């Protein structure tokens, strides 16, 4: 298993619409997910999408119990989600601060649906369906955006609310500059 390089904003591979996963429970898929968790843990991320390591598949992982990049946020269950479909459960949008491993050192205020249903498959191809709110809902919307070539700055409505983590959140200096 290995820590993989995370692509940064500007790389055209982050702008693709990812291909669906059609074969489940293969050794290649298990190895990919193991690498993704190694990579996520190495940088204390909340989630990672396959396109962020240059793999053109609809596959995201997320979850943590305590995250130094997002102190005070509630835990999110560790999840491997393939071919996800997100359905908003309310019309309203709520703004919250987000960062992204592909946009290192920055945070932005991003509008998201506060409650969503998401569906997809796990690594074995078994169906997953959940209704979630709070930070869990934010994380899944952020990660699934990577599968349609969207990085969080493209969801922002006020770019004056984009800034350096060390300036906006000095208490996070050193944890968000990789
Ligand atoms: Ni991201």
C-alpha cells in the first residue's frame, strides 16, 4: 500500500467527469481504496475522491472520528462510496467553511444543502443509502463534486470569502499547509 500524490487545482484531471465503477470487489479496487486511505490519513484529510489521485472512477472515501483540520466537527462514519447519487432534501443552502487537499492552504465559505440523501455501492457492490445532515452532508457533497470535475471554489458565490487558512484560522496554522 502507498501514499499517493494528490493532484492540485490546475491539473486538468481534476476537471473530468469520472467513469462509473462497473466491476466490484476486485483486487485492483481493494488496492486503490487501501492507497486512498493511506493517502487520506497521511494528510489528516476528511475525505478523498479517486480523481484527486488521478484515477478516473466514481469512487470516494471519507470519514473520521477526530480531525485536526476540522476541530469541533462531529465524527463522520468511515465510508467507501462508489457511483454515488446525491439528492438534496431541502431547497435551502447553508454556508460553511471548507478546505480541500487539492487546494492546499486555503479555505472558502461554500453554500451546501444542509440535508441530503445519498445512494451508491460499497466496495463489494452492495447498495448504500443514507439520509444525513451536518458535516456528514457537507463532506459527501464536497467529495462527490470531485466526480463531476468541481472544486469548492466553483461553488462559492462570494470570492471575498476565499482566503489562506493561516490568516482566516490562525489556530489551524501548520495543519492545512501540505
Ligand atoms: Ni476536495
